[in-house]
C-alpha cells in the first residue's frame, strides 16, 4: 500500500494514499473497521476518521499506538497533546468531541464539569482524576482545552481513554447497534472488550523509508 511517514511534515505521521486499492483488496470481506499494519519497526501511526487505522507492526509501542489511532479513525477524537502549530481559532468550536475552544462548551462536556471550575484547570495531583478544562490540546498549547490531565489520546502511558473520550466512543457504538438508549449495557461491554468489532488487517509489506 506504499505507506509512508512524514505526512504533513510530521516524522511519525504514517499514512497511505493508495486508497483506490483498498476496495479491491477488501472485496468480499465483511468488516467494520480497517487496521493496516506497516512492515517496519519505526515508531509512528495514523488514523483517518471513517477510513482506516495505520500503525507499525514491529515497534515495541505497537499496542498503545494502535489504540490511540483507533480513537482517531473510529470516533474522530482529536489529539490531546500540544506540540504543533495552531489549527483552531477561538471563534470556532472544534467538531472533535474531546477538545474545545470554549466557543460552545454546551455541545462538549459542559454538563460534566464541576461547579466553579477554574479555566484553565490546574494540572495537579489533586485534579488527576477530575474532569476540567486543561489548556493544551488539538496540538495547540494555548486556547484549546482538553477534559482530562491524561488520556490515551494524549500519551502512550495513559491506561485508558478519559471519560469524555469514552462517552464519545460509547455514543458512536450506540449509533451503530441501536437507535435508542437500550444499547447502554451493550455499548459498555463493547467499549470494554472491542470484541464485536470485526477488524480486517492488511499488511503493507513494502519496506518503508523515511
């Protein structure tokens, strides 16, 4: 599939542009989600919403990276880290469910915030497990806020998705399995196990160079 690094000038952003090949390769295969495994031990990955997850098959951090990229490709979750150039302006509320510019917090996790929450919420051990408005997210250090101090969408060391990301995943699972709230228990089980998802794996055997 001619996967390659350096997408958008990021040395670890791994993608493929051979999207026309995918329907032919997957013809006759039933799947809900596509994971492409690149034949390299270089660190990196990529997740494109409603398209595919792509990660390196032989890097030691494969497991946490593929979960992170799954968050992008399955639920359209944004990166919670802050390290690149600004992409969001205060005048626009991001469409991703796990970040906000405070333009319209009501459509995000406003109803989950404690009363009199500080903006930005201090990053302290006391707030480690509290939902707040922590500055830094969507690859920006300023004017974009995330809900939790740490999350699978922020670091490889986080043990799980934060509550806001879990809610976004759960909502999407409910959308797929039923139209009503009766799927609450079912979606919780799926969220914990991811077992009912049929994930088709493709191997990109062409050696990858940076």
